[in-house]
């Protein structure tokens, strides 16, 4: 993936620094680049025109995981949660000025935590908290803050990091491909005959600071696929409809749940599936996603839809058209 990692740079003025609601009034007013995978042809339009590119019988799959305020702070420490291991155990990044070897920390609201082991990869560590279950989440919502990276100038309330349909708390970063959808858009898509279903994948940290990115082969994420969702996916495929995933998290979850007969099975699990250009997708035909950094594994996943050379050309075109990157940015629709 060296070619992708060095294929483009994102100029600072193309980092989306604030929610579009503050500049244009509605979250569905972002731009959209449509990329046809086979031909490499691109169309530049608005996200609100999405229905023009979908067909009756298509199935849109959404991730309804809800973003939690995953940053906890103390007098000399900042903790960024990555994923829940057990009731009181979380993998997290711990940033502190204390000397190496210090194991115990006190956070706002008198929440105590302790380092009890190494996480799935560096620099993640396993932390044990003095509260668990509902008590821990109550504390989190009282004292926690959303994860905010340096390209966003000022803090935004947690509601700006939620999709309109989010319902199952667990993602430490917003599954941002669904952010641009409004209820009006969803209603219009259903009127056209486009089906919608939901699953959950609780997104972990996508960036570890200091130019360090998660290794996608060691980045477990919890997912759950309801019985009705699995049934609708299998029916759509059998009827010749297209499965369009809203977000790379949805692709990862669905492709992790395929059995030996090519059917999606309901249930829950933990996926470490790494999708890149040599991966043969069994279920997902199209993808709605944002624009990704060249080092991110999300971009590698896109090469299972589009030839790497075509993807690089399309991204360079997107830069020229001034599309905005990151969770508050513009959208990319990839169709077969």
C-alpha cells in the first residue's frame, strides 16, 4: 500500500473544521463525488441528490452505533477509550506526564483507573476502572468529551458527532458516513423503493497520535447483525438488488458475517477482518463513505471496490474540486 500512502496530501484548508450545519444550515448539504468503479468515471454533485443514483430494490445498510464521549481527563492524564473488553476493562490510549511505570490514576469525578495489561497493539493499554456497567456510562456522559483531532479548531457538543438514527452506544469515533443523512432524505429514498436496514459495529480509534495508525490486522471491533437485517440482505441479493453499505464499518461487519454458502448470518462477534485490494467481497456492491487519509486502512478497503490507480486519480480530482475531508466533510458514493 505504499503507492496509496504517498499518492496525495490533504492541504489544511480542505480539513472540515466544523459541522456543515454552521455554514450551510443542514447536514445533508455536503458535496458528493460519485465514482463508478469499473470505468473510473466521476460525477460531482450534492449529497441530497443521492436518490438519483440509487434504484428501487437497492438496500442501504446503516451502522446505528452511537458515539460515546470517549475522552476522560484527570489532573495529569488524558485517556482515550478505544474499545470495551469487559464491564470494567477497556483498551485505551493513556497520555500522561507522570514517570514511566506509574499505574494508578484519578480522573474527573473521582473515577479511578489502573493499567492492568497491554492492549491489542501499541500504544493501547488495558485499563481497569473503578466503575462498570451503567455506573461507568453514567460517569462517561457526565464527565467525558468527544474525541477531537487537531484539524477541528474548537470543541463541539456530542450531538454533532451522532447520526440521526444512532441508537446503540459504543463507538469512540462517529461512524461518520451516515452523518450526512437527514430524516427527509431517508423518507425520500423509501418512497423511491430503496430499502434501509441497520446493524452495529462499534468503531474504535482510527488514529493513535504521532503519525501512528492502527494496524488493521490487530484492530478488533465488536459488531452485531440483527436477524431481520440478515434476512433482508439475503433476500435482496437473491432478487438481484444491490447492497450499498453506508460506511466502511458496515462493509467490515457484513463481510465478517458471511457463511460458507454466501449468506449473511445474524448474531454478534468481534471482527479483525482486514479488507484490501485482493479481498473478494461476497455481499457489498456499493459504498457511501467520506474521504480518507492516505495512511488510513479505510482507504485500503476502498481498493476492494476500485482499482488503486483509478482511486488515486479520483482522489486527486476530489482535491482539485475542493472536497472537504474528515467526519464533518463531504461524501463519496462508489457504485459498481
